[in-house]
C-alpha cells in the first residue's frame, strides 16, 4: 500500500438510528490515486464519505489530514484541503451559474476577500473542464438536471483541494459527460490529488485505480480492479447479479461488469 496518504481513517464507527452504518473502517486516500467506493444500497458508502469530509463526527475512530488530526484544522483550512460534493447537492435558486462556481473559491479567498486573478482562472478552468462555460450567465433554476450537476461539479473542482470527495457525481449526466468526468478524475489524480468517489455504475468504478468495496457498513475489499480477490468480493456483495469480464489485453486491459440474465430470461419463457 502507498505510504503517502493525504487522508487517513482508522477504525471509524458511525451509528444512525441504532444501526452501525459505518463499522470499524480503516483506509488511506493517497496522492496520485482515485478510488471508487462501491457496494449495494445501504452499505454505508455515503455515510463513510461524510465522515471522511468531516461533516459527521464518528462515534469511534480517528481521522488524520496531511498527518494532523482532522479536528485540529480550522473549518476554513479543512475547506481548502477537502472538496466535497454531496449526493443531493443544492441545485436550486435564482443565481447565475458563474456565481455558483465562484463559491468554490471562498475557502481560498475568505468570506470577505476579493477574487484574485488566480481565483478567476480556477473558476474558468473548472467550468471549461465540466463544459458549463457556455451557460455561465444562466440562472441555476433554469438548467436541466444534468446541467446543474455539471455546475456543482465545477464548484467542487474550483476549490483546487488536494483531497476530492464526490458522492454519486454522475447523477443526471449523459454518457459523454460521464466520460468527461472520468477524464477529470484521472487528471486530478495525476496532478497529485487524492480522489474518492461513490459510484453505482460498476463499469465506471472498474476504471478507477482502486476499488473500496463496502457491505453492511464494513470495508470488505480494498485493491485494484485487476486483483482477482477484489473482483470476486465485488461479485459476492452484489449477490452474483453480474460477472466481471476482461476487456483488452496487456497494459490496456480493463474490466467490465456483465449482468447475469439467465434467470430473467427463463422467467419470461
């Protein structure tokens, strides 16, 4: 395992409604790597991501950001280093798209600080990356679901944080923009960021550097998609609803999830 963990979790526990939704999870998010967090509904993926972002306090366990306890960083310092996109991000309001994305720079410039040329450059780059520059002056409440999602992604990317935590960022995105998002994640990781993304689309997740497989609040597998044990565990937690097959060969080989439809076809006959 890589030693350059930007965000380190040890033994995290979170209980909601009397149930342990995160149950003793330990992991590190590493510079230069993007990890896909996957698992069935109710596995604890979003709850874990909210703990990693510092939005919830764990019942037990520790979090360290850049080697320091997370609670030792001020709120502004955390916001500068941890960019977050929630599963149900705020996407309404009579506010221009450009101004929404500019909110991503608040941790850098402060609540009453003026935007610098660097801030404006970061905003412009994030909007270009998510292909929402063309509707920069439109109001948020006049956009489609996919357009709003791209704006919220741009806001998160504009922070320029070394740790990027995204919960279901492909929601409402069509295939070309899903592809663009994966390209962005790869580029951010290549530039030295640690990226963790909750994904339900397993074929997108299988393109990550690393899979974090959850079930019942626990981290049950952690490794590259190329590792047979990781793929086996992924199939197990989804009750063998699919197989994972190789696509390509050599260094360009990747993996795809193929639904198991025999039982469905038999039931229709």
